[in-house]
């Protein structure tokens, strides 16, 4: 189903969209894809993304870059 339905729709939508909206489109369809697979795994993935994003905001201004990077990984 993925190769015959989901992938062609996503590729068509991606190339028809204005380049400004392509990244947002890919994020939305990725969320849809992961939720179809398993909601529990999606929550885990979203939590991991959020924590790593927060570490990426803290990391550049910190004196403890090595320690924070080790914690984030």
C-alpha cells in the first residue's frame, strides 16, 4: 500500500507545492505515516524530537557543550 498509494500521493503533492511549503508538507505527511503505524511509537518519536530540539537550542550558548551533547545522545 505504501509504494502504490502513499508514496505517489506524497511525491505528487511535494512537487506540485510551492518550495516554501514543501518542508511543512513533508512533516505533516510523516506524522500521518507514523500515526498509521502506531500511536505509541509516534508519541515516543515526538518526545525524542522535542527533547533533542530543546538541547539544540541550549547547546550553542553553553560552556558545557560536551556534557550536554552526551546527555542529548
